C-alpha cells in the first residue's frame, strides 16, 4: 500500500527501498490496475485490460483461461533482441494449459507459483473449497522447498540468476515477489519472527507482523542490488520497483496494509486502489534524486523497456502504452494526458483520469472500502513528522515532495459523492480520493 514504504512516511522502515528511491526517480503520479492479474497482463502486453479480456477480477485457480495466447509478451519481444529472460515468483496469468505457462510465454525460466496467493512456507494455495500445492520450476512441481520462506527462496533465485548470467547477452529479470500479498485465509500474514522483531514500537500485532513481511521484501531488494553490484552488471542496469495494486485496507483479506492518506483499497478504483508505489534507479539516469510527477501507467513499461533495449516501436503494433524513455532518463515532459483505470462490464464500474481530473462511476467496493484508513496508531501529525525521519541523510526536499498534502477533510467528503448513483468528477490536486 501507499503508506507501507518509508519514503511515503510509513511507520514501517524500508531502508533499502528508500535508498534506491531517493537516489533514483520516484514516480509520484504512477497508476496500475486495482488487482494483480490485470496489472500483470498490462505490464507484459502494454495494453489496458479491456483489450486483453482481463478487466474483471483475477484469474482463479479453477478457471480455464489466461492471458490470451495471441498476445505477445514483453519477454517474447525482448527475446527478439537476444535477451536472456527470467521470471521469479508469482505468475497469475493462467495455467489451464501448458501454453499459458511463463516458460512458454517468452521466459527462459520460472521458479515460483501460478495462482494469486498461498502459504509463504508450505506453498499450498487455498481458494474456497479448493486446496493444492503451487510451487514450480519450469513447469515441474518442486516439493523440496516446503518450510522455506518464499521471499527468501525468490531472493536466492534472483541472486543466482544474476551471478551466473552470461554477460555477453543482456538480461531481463522479472522478480514478482509474493510479499506483501496476503496468504491463505487461515494464516494471512506470515513472516519469520526475526523480521517481526525489528518493529517493537508497532503495538498492533497484525500491523507488526505485516511490517515483518515488508522487512523481508526490503532485505530482498538490498540483496538483489548487491548481487548486481558484485557481478558488475549494475552500471548498465535499470531497476524498476512497482506495486501491482493498492494495499488491502480496512481489514480486507485480514491484511494490515494502509494506503493512507489516499482513499479506498485494493479492488476499488479510488486512488488508494490504483495510485502505485514506484521508482526507477539506474546509473543511466541523466537526472537522479528527484520526484517525477509526470502521468504514467503500468502499460507504459513495455514500450519504454523495449525502446531502452534498442527495439523499434514500429515492431510493436497497436498498444495502449507509450514510450516514457526520455521522461525517465532526462525528466522530459510526457505525452500522456489520460489514463483509463478500468471499465468492468460485470461489476459496472469505470474510471478515467484526464489531466488533473478523475471521473469515477459505479459501485467501487459495495461501500466496504470507500473511506480513508490510516494504519493503527497513525495520525496525520505522526505521518507528517515520520516522513522526514525516513529521509535522513538525503535531500529533505524529496520528503516534502513525496507527501500527499490533503489539507482538512471536507465535512461532506464521505457523503457528497455516490458513484453508484451518478458519476463523480474530482480535481486530483484537491486531495486524495
């Protein structure tokens, strides 16, 4: 969630993530989809979910579909440029037939799981009446990693890929961590105690355990960065950090995530569900250590990365993403003026951003996740003071620019918009929504 990283003022300290964000380019106006399957589909195709059939909910384990086989993935496109391509962690784009598996969608290897969630230690996934083991390497089930924490498995795999990489070829590594997604409903927040113990000042037990999950992820970021440095790859590497949806707030999935001070939660089209945590870090950036407020959407990564890799955008065809290469490398102005957040014909919800304005229509969450949900023990004064502490040793002007400044909440903020009755139009500069 927005409030679950240090550089957004969180009570959860993330020193490795913060350092890379502060030394790189913080993406402050960056959007994804409100759930994981559609975001991952957009990342790998450069298309909005309405153009891939992934605009409603996520792919469940028993559902016989996936990212359409007619779609060409980012990995497949990079293979044409002689890249080695690897995915580590979560897939969640279908496994109903072998053709849908990641190793058949352009990736040289995959170690991880196919579904949306599961146990971080035992790797069983539970969805309603279904329960099954979900951990695989190149299409073969892996049984010998039970009781090993998934974040640590994926970190070790990513390090091994980096250290053993044949440097005569370029490398694309897609590290899709399980963290910080909820686990199975019987044990939704899982972290080894050594990580949880780093946060004795967080009194709320669920939030403290969630902080442990985040801490393991932060350690992974640091370990992967060290592997890139030690192997000599870092000087010609671009690191992208992105969440795939907003945090499940207000008790959703029995998680303890927070999008404060943004409104709403995962699954909803409010800002808390779609405005994402993101940054880019690379020695190749001509300008570093600043906050970029240009509008960007997850569909933009495919044309941007393909362009950076030396590909011609004329090869790609008709997609929704735009090349943001110069925006990221040089802080050039973007040509993106609008973002389609989604059109869901089943739930009958839709939202669009155009310039500073956002229109939202339909019932975003059935009224369950339409509010503002601070983390336990967090007030606005704590939020404003903690963000400066998390920027110690860095330019404190960055801290001010990463703050979401809302002013006082209008008296009728929770009641003056009912998108299930009529579309609501907001000016995004007026505050979180």
